[in-house]
C-alpha cells in the first residue's frame, strides 16, 4: 500500500467507532482528512452526528464536503475524537502538531471520552523524538520564552535549539495567533517529565506531546489495519 492508501485505510477503519447521535471531534492533517471524507459520506447517507473541528483547515474541508461544524462551547463533552499523529510511541504516547494545530487538537482531545489516533506504518516508533517536537509559544517576549525552553531541554539532555517554524520566510502563525518552535530532540527518554517541564514554562502555550490521551491507535500495515490499545 502507498502511504496515501494507508492513510485512507485507517481513516475508513475509524468509522467503526462512530455511532449514530455521537458528538465527534475531527482531527487535522492528511490522515484525519480521510476520516473527515468518510464521515461526510456517511452523513450524506443519513448518519446523524454533532461535529466539532480541531482547526480552521479541517473546518474548511468539512464544510466544503457539506458538513456542519459546531462551536465546541455549545457541544460539551464529546463521545469521540479521531485524529492523526506525527509519531505513535510506547503506551500510545504521541507527538502531534506537525500541522501546527496542536493546541486546538489537545483542547478537543481533552474534552472527548474516547480518542482514536490513526496513522500510517512509518509513524509507529519505538521511541519518540525523531520527528521534531512542536511547541506553541505566545508571540510576546518569545525570545525569553525560547531561552527558558532551551534551559529545560538541557535538563533533559537534549542538546538542540528550538527552531521557529516559518512559511514563505515569515513566522508560521497558529489558528490561535501563536508561534510554533520545533525541537529535533532525537530521542525523548522521558516524555512525561519533558512534557510537564515544558508546560510549566511561562510563555509556552502547549506542546505536541500527547500523553495518556489516546485510548486506541489504528496503524496501517501492509497486511491491513492493526489495532493497538
Ligand atoms: C496536526 C497534527 C497532525 O495530526 C499530524 O501532523 C499528522 O499529520 P498527517 O496525517 O498529515 O501526517 O498533529 O497538528
């Protein structure tokens, strides 16, 4: 299977977690887009759902497919969230935020009873950290924040500088108006320690370590979709 076929397979497989009447969070990225397309097809065929979105990008895709996206503040607790990831590690620890939507994604995930992560085979890794860890930062006084992030990284033996994400030479701005810094950690030996330390830095809005949030991962393999719990 090509990578795109793998993404389509897991996007379709996630439909089995969707039941009529559910409140469902739609993730962001090229894998989650397959789930959004599958949902649009089922809704067109008569399935009734309440949908919320994790990004402007996903809202635009969903609406272009005829779906209605509700304001999360009008919906309350979600039954389900289905989303992609950049890495899926041991114990379903994840790196997310490659698409820059980590804050809204985490807000939606935290408000969902069940979170299902969908990923192609290459994303399933023994140790997190090969994919650069995204950190969302308040733009005001960002240089001081980055210095404090660097101090935290040193404490965790990560000898790498946070790199500001850019697009067309300009700072990449999130849906919430923040900056993203990516850290090529290499190996993250202590994801929960690092996550907690980063979260405690003033100016860090959030980071892409999603720990103890996913209940199940659907991973594409050459033989089909594998369920990891
Ligand atoms: C966006 C994300 C995405 O879920 C993650 O980057 C995976 O994207 P893709 O499915 O395109 O590989 O976290 O912030």
